[in-house]
């Protein structure tokens, strides 16, 4: 048994004992774990992104910490994130790396059902109470109750802006409470010659964030999830309402929404060309990589309330983590590395390398977070319901091929809305049963 | 022993020697076998799969769908018609603009007009680049924050919308694609023109034919085999267009083409056999020009 498992389990026992009965479970896993051999051998790891990215350096630092701890070499390779996602099924059926950064939700659960991912329930159990019940719930595959991803980080989708820009404009986004406040803020920003509501949708997914939050604010989390799972209709007046609100934002958007992707949005904010930008906070690593000054200037607030019935009770907060390929050469090694990356030691190594993500593990001391991360936690804390983002909350053959083009068509020509929604529903109805 | 050897000699004189037969079998058999394994078999499997529901992972999950995928495409997917329209625009543009321009250029260069070496080089350069590289180059030039936008003094916030502006993006894409296609056609035609007997043209000139008459009545008919190849290349290039647009737009179907739809539905994150159905539709569209080409090739051989 490796030192890694030992340390975590002991901590789990102590914590479990404090809670009570849970200690028996953790103790049981400790005993079960002791019967096993020490995990050895090289572990192959896929980094999603470019080697020059801040994220890759962080992943390599964490992997090096694992090597130092166990003596097992980690061989990392960087793969373009889009290519990895697009070819995921083919890669996993070939000779995949043992472990890789992955995303919870449909993308994990559906591939686990097909037998492409290895069960990491044991490693999740070993992490014990450092993971909240909600995090474990989010990482659990509903079809068999097992975990196929070790949840590590998450991030909120919210309105990002630069404090300095807003100060120069004499605006305070933290004071916006309603839809009208948001429109007024956009109007005021636009009047000063900046983009009011920065958006790019060339990639076809970026505007899903705006759709998600409008739907959750207007119609509530349950309606949103039901819609994405076929229990509600896209032709519903409630969905029309969502797009009508999106349409009200169009006059404040940059005029080249379909020309820029997420990185164009990031650059708009980085170059102080826009006021508010609806995006997941993960791009903050790039601000930090640019300069500490840019990073310190970045801020996030929750999307304002629209329907008092739902307030600001929901948010998109995609859960990321580490998954292990079922067809990898060293599955046990992959699981061991994944467990390490989710543990305190792994997190410490990543944070030391400059990671600005917020970690799920309660082993990580949030009091050391910088102000931006504390604000992210506050934004997350304001919400009761957590969505994973549209393309993880619904089927893969629906999100990309159907919803993406539908939102693009709407941004291109808002007058076509009825036709677009009729067609979206028709395409859902034509999907084969899973 | 001797008699059998003699017999063999007699037999081989009548037909092919053993060695010849082996060589022939290897030269025809191996490529045929590879074609069957790597082309026909996958094509047949794709055709069968286009009538099923499947997520591409476990064979046991394949379910019969009948015509459902095709019905979905023809009656429920407006983006299919957008793609068809774009492929058609591509075809028409290449047929009536890019290809004739390439032929004209080749003809002028072959006449050794002033500076023909320079023109030849200038138009030839894009041909050595793949369309994917051309996509990267022009995307870098025209995208917000790109070189051309910078020269115009536009930053990312007020950059001129080009790829996302639907009243011009089609023309820009066609222009970029033609940039290479013109040179490609020029090169093919130039090679063909070299083989046209110059005495034919001289004779026409002596008879008082104008330049246009010479081209139409003498050069064009003499170039028939090359013409057919160029027609087929133009059609196939238009139908298989993918890389340039994929580099610019990715799998988002902001400017759809049939091949992008195949990729998005077959190899992307949401694998479904709708992608196989798109591939079959594309195959059917391609077969026409291929048959035309083959018929022409065999006709030449029979002559």
C-alpha cells in the first residue's frame, strides 16, 4: 500500500470518527486497502491544452509531486483540448493515457456506461470527508451509483469585469440587483464607447452560458434541467422568454459576436474594451499569467435576479476532475495518480505552481485564497442549485450539433426565433433513445 | 525433369511466364486487396451504419433505425440545406470563376506574355500549401485582432466582422479557396498546353484565325483529356471542401459544409450515425463525377 493512501485514509478515519458512524466506512476502506500491493510502474497522463499554457505547467508540477512521493514516473503529454474531446471515444478505445483531466456530467457518465472509464469509487472513498456530499453527488454516475471521475476543481459562471474599468466609468456592478440594473449598466458602458456585454459565439458553445443563466433565472433550475433532458419543450413560452431576454442584450454586445471565440472575449476584457462578460472563471489563469496586476483587477459578481420566484438560487459551476481510462496500460497507476491529484498534497503542488482554480477538497485551506478566489466562493455560495453547463447537462449529440447552431442562428437573426425553437424541439424528438 | 521443364516453357510461351503472372498478381492483387480492406469495406460498413442508431462504442448497442437518420436530415435539419447551399456555391464559384481564370492564366503564360515567369511563380506559390495552412494564414490575417484588422486600426472590440458577417463571409471564403484553386488549375492546364502541337496553332494563325477562335476551335478540343480531369477535380474539390472551413470555424456549424456535418456528427463529441448518413449522401453526390471521369478514361483507352 502506498504512502499516499495511508496518509489520506488516516485523516479520513480521524474525521470520520468525529462525525460518528462514517468512521466505520473509512476504517473499512483502510483495512481493505492494506491488503493491496503498492502501486508501481510508469503512469501516462494527458494534459488538455498546450504545453505553453499556464494549466499545463500546473499539471506537470502536480505530477512531479506524485513522482517524488511514490517514485512512479509520470509521463505527461499535452493534447489540444478540442481535439481530445472530439476524438475522446476513439482515443479511449485505442491506447489511451492512464489518467487525464476530464469533466463531470454527461461527458463522464455516458462514457462510463459504455465501459471506457475506470471506476474510481475506491479513490473517492479514500478521499473521505474531504469531499462534500454535493461534490460526490455531482461526480456520481446516476445509472450505477459509482464515481468515474475524481472531482478536483470547479468554477462559477458569472459576470466578470475589471474593477479599474468600472471605476473609471463610475459604475458599480456589485450593486446591480435586477435585470433593469444590468441593462442600465450595459447602456452606461456602451455610452462610454465600450462593449456593454461582451460575447463571442464562434465556437458555438460560449453563448450557452448566457442561455443557461437566463433560463435558470427566469424559469428556475428544475425547468432548465428538465428542458435539457427532454421533459420540457423548447417551444414553451418560457423558452421564448429566455431568448427574448437574450435579444435585449444584443444591442449591447460587440458587433462581431460570431467572429470571436472565448479567447476573443477574454482579450476584450484583458484589453479593457468591455464592461461585463459572462464567462466561467477558469480563464483567470491567463490573467495571472499576463500579470499579477491584471489578475488583481479581475472581479466576478453573480448574474442578477430576474424572476423573484427564483432569485439568484442557481448557477453554472462545472465540476472538473481526473478520470482514468479503462483501457490504459496501467489502470491501477492511473487511479493512484488520480487519487493523489485530488488529495491535499496534489492540490498543494498545483497551487504552489500558480493554479487559481478553487478546489473542492475541504483539506485545502480556503483562508489562504486570494480575494478573487474568495469572491468566487461567495458567488458559488449564493446559489443553492448547481448546473454543470449546457454541454455537460444534456446529451452530446444534442448540445453541439443542435443547441449550438440554434443559438448562433438566433444571434444572427433574432426574428427567426419561432422557427429555430420549433426545429430544436423537432431535433430532440428525432434523437434515438439512449 | 527435362520434359516437364520443356512443357512449362511451351506453356509459358503461350501465355505469361510464372514470374510475369506472379508480378501481375502482386501488382493488381495487393492494391485491390488494400482498396477493398481500407476503402470498400469501411464504405459498406458506413452505408449499413447509416441505417442504425449507435454511439460508436459497443457493437452490441447498435439498433436498427431504418430511414430515421435520413428523414431527420432531409426534413428536420435546416443546417443540412445550408451546407448543401454552401457546397453548391463552392461548386458554381469554382466552375464559373476560379477554374476559367486558371485556364486563362495558363493560356496567357503559355503564350509567354511579358513577365510570364513572375506570374507563374506568384500563382504557383499557394498551390504548395495545403488548404489547412491557407486557412491558418487567412484566419490570422482577417480575424479580430488579426493582421489586416491591425493595419486598418481596428482592435478586437470594434474589429470588422468578416467570418461572422453573413453578407460577406461566403465571398471571403470563396476568394481564399480560389487563391489556391486558380494556381492549381493553371498548373494542370499549363502541363496540358505544352503537349499541344504548336504547328496546329501556327496553321490556325496562317489561316487568319483570331486568338479566341484558335483557343476555342483548336486548343480546347486538343486538350479534351485535361479538360475532363479539370472538370472532375473542380467538382470533387467542391464536394470534399472541409479543411479550410474547419480551421476557421471548428466544428461549430457557423458556415456549414457537408463534410463539416459528417465530422460534427460522426467524429465529434456527440457521435451518432446521422454522421454516417451525411457521409453516404456525400458519397452519392461524388459518384456521378467519378463515373464520368472513369468513362472518359476508358473511352480514351479503347480508342
